[in-house]
């Protein structure tokens, strides 16, 4: 079935390569390469893209590498996910086919993953557990600078009725922290007595904020769960 579907595709050999990421300018430069199965002499090929959920397409010229193989170098805003397609136009009409989904924002947002759990008991006691995984050897790390991709700060803020009640340094107090050139892992657990300060689990919330050496921040919110 896969071979049959492949034979029906007009656009083939779809791939892209990240050439440069500029976190200060919030841009990402990529090289896109593809081939088409056939193209008439009258048809002109172009590349189309739009941000996911947008209705407006942007059309770009492409480079014919050889035969029916094409490429395009382009710099996109980094914090976006994009749909792309190839468009063939002639006096007789137009036809198009999907090329690739470029999920740059998702790559960026999921590079540091945080799981946070907050439990509340009726006597006013809360305990929470935080797990953080940072993928240093990621697709977006082209600079070779491992230190800039490492966790700089990791803090948890315990909120009661919308106000910060406690602050915790997760790096300093971690019960389990591992860091190498490929990834980092952190586990933190704590127990807090809020007796007399809180009456209901809906009043309690935990916010975890992680910042890396690039200055990028990742926030996770955990609402209290009853024991």
C-alpha cells in the first residue's frame, strides 16, 4: 500500500535541512529540496507557505537544480508552524500538492519538557513533584554551544489564592540532577505545610519556570489534586 501511494505522489523526495538559527532575531534559515514526477513545458513551479491556522499563502520562486529536482533557501520566523505546498501554474490552470509541515515553534516549545504534580490534603498539607527533561542535542542546536542550551535557572512558585506563597530553587534543591552534552534531567520533590493558610485545593497552584542559557523560558502550571 505504501509503495502504491508513493507512486501516486506528484511531489517526491521531500526534505529540509536547517542551515542557521538566530535566536536574537527569532529566525530560522532552511534549505528545502524536492522533486516532481513530471512537469509540462508550459508549467512554472513555485513554493507556497502559510502559518498554521492562517488563510493567506505566500508564494516564492524556486531554483531548478537539475531535471525535475528543485530547491529553495528561505528564512522563516522561528516561532511559527508552517504548511507548505508546491504549485504548478500554466495558461491552462493550476495544480498543487502538499510538501512538508515545518513545525519550528513546536520544536522550540517542546525542547524542554516539564511534568509537575501537586497534591493537597484536607489538613492543609501539600506535596509536589517536578520532572524536567532538557534535550541539548536538539535539531535547533546548530551552534555547537552546549552551554547555551543548558538549564540556567529552574524555579517553582507555590500560589495560594493568586499570590506567591513559597518559592523553590529546583536546581539547588534537586534530589536527582544529571547533565551531560546530550541532555539534562532534574527531579525535585518537596512537602509543604499550609495549615491555616489554605482551606480548599482550588486555592492552590504550582508554577514551574525554567530558563536556559539563551534566555528562553518555559512555564508549566500544575493545579492541585486531592489525595
